[in-house]
C-alpha cells in the first residue's frame, strides 16, 4: 500500500448484469475499485485497493486481481457479512439502466485504513454510501492528488433496493479534493444546478482544480481551472457492456496525471481506455496499453 501510484477506496461488488443481447444475466466482479485498479495496471502503474467484502466473496476474484498485480493487503474479508451486490438491467440501446442493491457490506471506517498508506493519487469511489467525510479527510493527509466520484454517496435505495440519484451530499467533501468526476445527472443532483456549466462552476468554487463530467457516447467534459474542453468519445469496435466505463475513464486519467501529463491528454487516455472496456462484459477487456495510447493519440491530435 505504501508508495502506490493509485490507491482506490470503496466496496467491491458482485454484479449481475442483464444485457438486451443476452437471455440470462452475467455475474461478474464489479465496483469502481475493480475497474480503476485494473486500468491502472494495464497502463503499467501500481494499484492498491482499500475495501471490505463478505464471506461470500469468491476467492477466485482475489486470485485474479493478485495475478494482475493489484495490492489487496487492505481488503478486509468479514466472513459473517455479505459482499455488496447489485443487479443491473440495461435498456435496448444500452443508454440507461436500472440498478438494484441486493446486499451491502459494512462501511469503511478510519481504523480500516492502513497505517502505511501513501499514494501518488487516491481515488474515493463509494458505490453504496460506504465512505464517510471523516475517512476522506484522513485520506487527504496521505496523497498529493485526491480524486472523488460521488456516485455512491448520491444513491438512495428504496425497500426493493432500486437506486435513485437523490441523496444530499456534504459539500465539504469538495473542498478536500483536487479532481472531481461524475456523470451529468450526478453533478446536477449534487449541486442542485440544472445547467451543466453552472454545476461545473459550483464545483470549482470549492477549490477543485479538475472537473470531469462523463457523457456516455457523447464523450466527456473536462474543466481545468474553469477552462472547458470537450473530450470526444473514442470509437469502439463494438459496444457490449457499458458498465464501468466512467471508472475506467478516471483510472486512465489519474494514471497519466501523476506522470505530469497535461490534463487534456489524460482525459484522452481516459476516453480511449473507456472505449475498450465496453467491448467486453464487466472488467474482462481492457485491450493492450499500446492500443489505449493509439486511440488516445487519435483524439488528442485532432484537437491539437
């Protein structure tokens, strides 16, 4: 965990993904921590995960991640608890989905953090409200670059586990981070602004340097100290499963960012990596590093 390039904190998930092209669901390893760490490794960075899982978490998943070189020394397995599980059902055109929470692991507390924690970048990636503001304050002391995806803090779950984007978030969190990433719906829900530019401005007002808003097939918006750039979506050979594309985007961005690359290039790498992961199901396909960079250059050179 000490001196990792990218450390990511949040729950693992076991995802049951229903795709319109398939008659039965696929059960795969999920959670932002999975996608961020694997793309970091694909780009030859070192990655570590802080998480909690239950006794139902397959050992095969742990073996796979260790084989990929991900540091799992700060993943706690609580044998009497359940792992966070989601059911995801996509629309016919894959542009929207229904998310249902089936089980939830216990929150990640300050005393769950490793004493030797030090990383060039730490990405805070809750999926079901498992990371508190107190934990984020503690993380800030152990990195130069603190990144936040607030999706799991915004989610509200009804009695059936169906997720909606409506919970208020302590905006003090924004004053702690250097990089913010979310979807357009999430940043508008967080800020209460209906206009995207107004929402981005509000996030910057808390001192956030880089604001990233992913727009699905439309690419992304990157705002660096209030200068806005449109990041085109890279072309995918085929779109099979959009799960995790936003997580792969920020994972690619952070891995390049800590190498002192300019933010626009970092976003192009994020876009390229996202365009590859959607070609497989779950976190099973990231392409080769050379292909990520080739696609990133194809976007970057068009704009420069």
